[in-house]
C-alpha cells in the first residue's frame, strides 16, 4: 500500500511573513497544503497568492479564538464581546452560534474565489471542544469536504472524511529537522497529515531570542534539502486534501487488481469453522481461504469414529448385563 502525505501549513493569512513562508515552503517542494484564516490582516494577500498557486491545497482554518468575528456581535453573542472581538469564553459557547460563524467564514472564503479543500481549526478547538467538533462534522458532511482528524474524539464520535493518520508536533527548536525526519521515517501506509506553522524569517526582533522565533525555524526545516531526500527515500507521495478522494479510489482499484493469494488451511475438526469468502489481510491483499483435506486427517477422523462406535457398543452391552442382573 502506498504512502500519501499532506504537509499542511496553518495560519495562512495571519500576516505577510506567514504568507511568504507558506508560499516559499510550497515552492521548495515540501509543503503541499495550507489553512486560511479569513478574519486576519493578511487575508487579501493570501487570496491573491493562492490564485497563483493551483498546486497548493487551501483549506479553511476555522477561528473562534483570535481577532474579530465575521458574523455580527448580535448574531453570536456567546462567542464575542460587544465589539465583535472573540471573547474566548468557551463555557458560554452555543452550538447554533458556532455554526453561524462557521458558515460565514466559509462563505467569505468561497466569495473570494477559493473553494476550501478541507476544514481544520485555529488552536485545535475542534479537538478540545466536543461541541465544536460536532458542528464542524455535520457541516463537513453536508458539503462533502474533509475535516482534519480529531485524535481526542476518535473513539467517541465517528470521523468525517479525513486522513487515516495525523502527526501533531512542533519543529521550532534546534532539533526540529531531526523530529521531522523521524516522523517521515515512520509515516505509515495510507494517508497522513503533518501539521506545521512556518513563517518567513523577518528582521531580528531584539526582544526575542533565536529559539523563540519558532515559525522561522519551522520554515527552515521545511525548506531543508534533507526533507525532500527523505520523501523520496521512504517512497512518500505528497498530496493535498483536494486529492484525498481520488487517492482512495485509486487505492481501492489497485487492491482489486492485485493477484489473489491462495492460503491452504488443513481440515482438522468438523467443529472448526473456516472462512470461505474473499476477505483482506493486514496489508490489504485479496485472500481466498480454502479447506484442504489431507489423507492423514481423514484417517484420524475415521479412526476416531471407529473408536467412538466401539465405545457405544460396549456401553449398550454393559447396560443390558446390568439390567439382567437387577432382574
């Protein structure tokens, strides 16, 4: 089974440095996808850049925690202050208002000419807040659009269309390149997303230490030549969320075209039930289970039946003798 990987850069539209970092990381051949904040300062620039990059998948980075809302304060009072700034008071959030803001953010992106390839969230709110995930899951299913995997709710709520695996990590420290290469080495068969937060290195800020400029460090990791080498070495194919459905269809067709593997299973006891229908093994190959009878097995079974028959005859004789004695 092939390995398909989405390397996504969050926060597209946050500022010009983030926009540039995402665009150049994509040009470097490593970052294949991004998620757009529609309510932040560099939204218009991000839209212009996205129009020039048809190979970059652009999703909606749904935001309820930073900046101004797209909906009016009257529409979503549980989410914002009276001036429309997100309050972050999660205990007061209301489902209908979350859905209202989600719809308005989605519509703003579509109206700008970009159809989202997927939906995820700023600050992982759909993983931390079950009600947010439920709203987003229904929204995504209604529009038939992928939603980022929710690791925390994986066993509680059925996932919407998404990748099979998700790697959440940061690469802003000195060991960033080592961490990324380690994850690439461990990418499993199927579909995986690796989340990143790159930003183009700006002019040094005196108040910041080098290790605090983590977005720039993540950008340097993504544009490192070792990343492209690792992708080739491990046979990883980069895709974006817009290609996810096609990848699944192609994989299913490939599985059906694979040669059928026959496994002979010896017949032992009649009580043992074997599968006689086609199924799949752990690597996705078609398998047909068959029942095969061997001479030794038949001989053993015949011998057991003979012994059982003789025992029954002796029991009957003994019961007759005992009955005659009692008389």
